[in-house]
């Protein structure tokens, strides 16, 4: 089975502040993505060549109690929340099921870009994993261009570091879907190393973002 790391979700309480953080950190301003109607969020995007970084924040134009937007608005600072892998969602669901991880989906999702283009994709969410957001969710871009090919380039992805309790279990689940990634034993955390024109940049989860429940 061929799966690949697709993107990383970096949550911030304010998108304007998140865009400024990215410009200061990478020397590149992210492109505004659009709104996730009904989810209470909006985003901005940067390519990491083989993957991309999604800066996601509350959308002040939406009022959705209990949404991800409401949870992000309570953050004191930005941090990695979770990550996504791309692949055949039917095969991924079957492989995870054999590993004891149940899933929900695929479900159709969409957003409209600033240029008015409607992007449509499918998502699959694991629900039976004890690893919370250290376990990725999964995406099939269908007929859409992958955002890694259409947004400003911040740098090149070097590595993803995952830390969780019972690391061997998560590593085995990832291997079952074709992701050969090392997983470390310890307190829940994510970090990503990126090679940029300004040198190596590491972005990571915080205690707040590591404890967010996204699904």
C-alpha cells in the first residue's frame, strides 16, 4: 500500500497572527486558503515541497459552538495539532481495521479558495486509536491539485517526530498503511524539522495543542 505524509496542521488563535508568525519564521508569507464552512475555521498554506503546512485558526465570520474553531480560539499560542496522510482511503480503512483501529468515512469535504475555486476532497478519521492526534487522519484529494503544488514554498520537509505512549503500537499501525516512520516512547508530542533559506526550523506541538481532541 502506498501512503505518504500529506500535511501538518498548525493551530493558532488568530490567523492574522499566524500568517505574521510564518512570515517571520520562514521569510515567506503563506497564501490565504479559505474557510471551512460549518467547522468554524479558516486557513493559510505553505508548501514544504513533499508536503505542506496548514496554518489553521478560528473563522470570526462563523459562530459554531463546540467546533474546532472554538477550541483554537482558546489557545494561548500556536502549535502543531495533528497531521494527515494521503492514500487510498478504502485500503487504509481496511488495514487499520485489521490492526484494531476503527474509522469514520470517507466523508466529502470542501472549501472555496480566495479566487472562487471550489476544492473538494475526501477524509477518513481513525476513531479507535489511543494515540489521539499522533495518529494521522487521511485524505484523498480526488481531482484537486494538492496544495503542496500550488502555494508559496517555505522550505523542504526534513523529518517528522512522533512521541506517544505505547510507541510500538502506533509504529505498527503506520507500517500497516505503508508509512515507515519512527515513533518514540514518551509524553504525547509532534515536531517537524524543515530546511529553509534561513536555516533549519523546528515547529512542535505545545502542551495545549497536544491535548486537543480533534475527532
